[in-house]
């Protein structure tokens, strides 16, 4: 059965996110981004609205509204401030994977704090200076301490919220080479031996926090292990399947905002005695952008629904993330074009949308990696 109607719960989450995005996120978004100002207060307000654990069970403090509701929220938030939105997305993802793979004690220790705003954010520490796409070759090590705990050594790169998170999920090698020798660990902030690097100076999303993390003989207790020893790579892959939906949805939000800005501008600006909106070349740009964003939205909603039904969705998530993020980049580029020279200066918001959107085809698996995932699943069938 195909039903394009949203449930009452999904509508409620969408409306809550939309209202908050328009009234609270949008007004200061450009300024925060320009100054690189982390949106701590806003994140806490969003936690109060249930937006940090949209797909987290109520018994752990979450909203339990499902995956479709989550991506709808990410679309609304992304349209206003994608720095805040990516931070929200990673926190939701971290809360979800602790719920899925953690023990009752681990869940109780961290998830209520993640979803309530007691922790400003959660962080996901997989990428390293020597490996991003090829995450299974990571070099950080975790060895057993005499007391049964763990000692971690290594460096993580480009970690969203790395300097502000209450808890990090970090991956390290506990066994042989490749994916089968990797384990996942819960690392609370301020663990001795956890060294936070300087903040990256990014092209866009500058109000999000991106740092390197060094583990220098960092000691963790035995119960820091998330899931089973040497089985942690699967946790990362499961998390990324869901994370890709969040990034794809956020990109659609950025694209929607860029398209709306282009429509508004095209109705105002006159050239050759006509509104830009009356030139067919401009109309076609708007039409292509609207069509591509709509197609992206359907792909994201389908993959989100499959996840919600607990059905396989890896290929669909990769297709949705690939298409949505590439479409959103095209939409933002066209929006700058429609604005002419004004699209290139920060008096108008489209230059921010263009910069903010660029990273969406890179993180949570670059476009090339999504194509590898899709092709592998086609060829294995
Ligand atoms: C702002 C920001 C925030 C981030 N946040 C996080 C985070 O919170 N946690 C985290 O763990 N990581 C994070 N990352 C890291 C991000 O996921 C990686 O940058 C990404 O996975 C790409 O890895 P890389 O940069 O090492 O590029 P590389 O892996 O070196 O790839 C370089 C290029 O080559 C392509 N490529 C690589 N292998 C192949 C191949 N086999 N075939 C064809 N093309 C290939 C890639 O697609 C890419 O275009 C973040 C990155 C940024 C920029």
C-alpha cells in the first residue's frame, strides 16, 4: 500500500520543527555561521521539544515518533540553520545506536542525557587523518589493561561536536586488520587522555563544531565497550545507514530554502523590462530544482519508512543520500545563479546555503562511496 499522507504524530513533529526553525533558528543563522558561534542554547531548547531523540524509545526519554518523523524534522531544521541541524543529526544518531547496541546500564547512563540536553551533543568518532572513506583500515588501537579495562591510542579527524559532546562513540582496533578487528567504545567527555584539537576553519556550517581528537593512553573501564569485541565495525555501518537519511533530509531542507529564495528574488528583480520570473531560462531552473527536490524527498521518505519497518534499507539509504545531496547542491548553485552578483555576497542567504550544502556530498560517506554501496548491492543480488 502506498500512502502519501502523514500520520498525526509525523505532522506534529514536522510542525514543531518548522515553527522552531522559523522563529528561533533562522533569525540568527547567518550571523552565527559567520562568527562560528556554537548554538548551545538553541540545542538545549530543541532537546526540550523532543528533537534530540525523535526515534528514541520513550522509556529512555526519547520522543519515539519514528524515522519518517525524524527525517521530516531534519528537512525543516536544515532549511533554517544546517550547522545546528548537523549537530542535532549526530546527537540523534548517537542516541539511537547506544539504544540499539548498548546494555541497559550503558543506555541509562547516556541516552537520557543526550535526549534531554543535559549533554549538549553526542559525537561519532570514526574518521582518522589516514582514513575516511576506507574506515575499516583505521589505525587507533585499544588494548586490554591489566584490570580488564581498555587503553586507547590514536587520532580521530573531523569529529562533529568533538569539543562539546557529553559522550563520544569511538572506534578502535582490538584485533587483526580489516573490519573484523574493530570495536566500538563509549568515551565520556573529560576522560583523562582525551585531547581535543583545534577547531577546523570550514567552508560552511561554521557554527557546528569540528575538531580532531587524540586518545593518548586514554584509559576506559571494561564496560566502555559498546557491543561485542571485534564486532564494532557493523555498529558504525548501521549508524551510517541511518545517519545518511539525516544528512540527505538536511540537504533537502537547504535546497528548499535556496529554491524559495530564488523564487522570491525572481519575482522582484527586473531585467530587459521583465521580471526574472518571466524569462523562460529562469523558470526552467526553478522547475528543475523543484522536481529534483521532490524526487529526493520521496527517496528519503521511502528509505526512512523501510528503516521504521525494520526492513533492509542500506541500498535505499545510499540512493537517497546520493541523490538528495547532489540534487541539493545543484539547487543551491542554481539559486546563486538566479541571484546573479547578489548571490555571491552575504547580503542574501543563498551564498550560505551554497557553502553549507557542499559538505553533504562528502560526510556520512561521500557520493563515490554511496555509488560503491549501491553497485555492490546490485552486483551481489
Ligand atoms: C565538516 C565535517 C564533519 C565531519 N564529521 C564527522 C564526524 O562527526 N565523524 C566522523 O567520523 N567523520 C566525520 N567527517 C569525516 C567525513 O566522513 C570524511 O571526510 C569522509 O568520509 C571522506 O573521507 P576523507 O575526507 O578521508 O576522504 P578520502 O577517503 O581520502 O576520499 C577522498 C576522495 O576520494 C574519493 N574516494 C575514496 N575512495 C574511493 C574509491 N574507492 N573509489 C572512488 N572514489 C574514492 C572520496 O569519495 C573522496 O571524494 C566529517 C567531515 C567534515 C568535512
